[in-house]
């Protein structure tokens, strides 16, 4: 049986030093204990990635002006009567206005319920521009220009003389209105048999200042007009 008497020399055995595991071992231990949450997180990320890849792309939309509330027939439209929504391109009607400013002041031809797009036929055939402007019918030298312009576009109208001389700007930031005169087919009589035809696009309706309207009217006979789309 070992003796329990104290050591007469007063010396005790040295305490063993506590050794900490190396950092790599500690990291492995932490990862091992957290293996279940990490696996769940990786699985959730994988599912989210797969769902994102399988989701069909968002449809292409077109901004369209609609009635903000019910409007009776024969009422002039104000800014409070209109708002814009983004409709899928397959649903949007070609020729529908995209800028409320182009139809403010127009008169409704039929009753409108809230959310009804202002498609052709919902407005009376009155040509109205923003306050302080008048409506001018402008025929451009290149008939194809009318096909590129959309209601709500802003254009500068430039004039050039037939002999190539210097022209000038007749209207700045003129607003293209949604109503356009119908195209007509004209015969120029220059074919081999004298029966050549060319498509003649109708004039484009622009909201301009009264002074610009006078300048456009004066240039109709002898100048070649072109349009530049601006911001």
C-alpha cells in the first residue's frame, strides 16, 4: 500500500502540460459536427439553381396606356384618367399609345372601364396635342420614315432644298401623335408602260408650336423634309 505521508523533500511531480490539437484538426472537427447543416444548405442551393435554370424567360412586354378608372364616352381625357402598364407583346395591340401625353385632351369614343387599353377605336378621331401646341400634318420626302415613327416619339424636322442647298430646322422635339392619315397608292406614270406605282405613306401628325406649324406650311411646296428622332 503506497504511503500517504508527504514527501519530506517538499517536491511534487510536475503537472503535465495540456496540448491543443493543431488548427487543421480543429477545423475538421468543426466541419464534421456541422456536416448536416452544410449538406442541407448545399441541397437547397442546388434546388434553387435548378429551378432558376428551368424557369421560362420573362415575356417581352410593351408599355401601353390604359384607363386609370371608369371613363364615360365623350369625355376629354386628363392625366388623372390615364396610367401605363406593361403588357406582353403577344397581348398588346399594335398602334396603341405608349405615352399618356399623346392622348391627353382626346375624347373617348366609347365608355372605358378601369384598365382598358386605349386601342384604336376607343378615342374619337380628333387630332389634339399637348397644351400650347397645334397639330401639323407633315409629309416627309422619304415615305418610309413614317413607318419608323411611333406615337410618343420626339423628332426634329429638317428641311433641305431640292438642289441640295442648305436647309434648316423647322421644328424641334415635335411630338408624334397616335393618329395618322391612311396611306394612299399613287401612280407616277414613269413605268415602261406608263403604269408604275409607288406606295405613298400618309402624312405624319406632329404636335408643334404655332410658329413651327407656320414654318412647316411654308416649306411644304419647295423643301424636302426629313425627321431625326431625339430624346
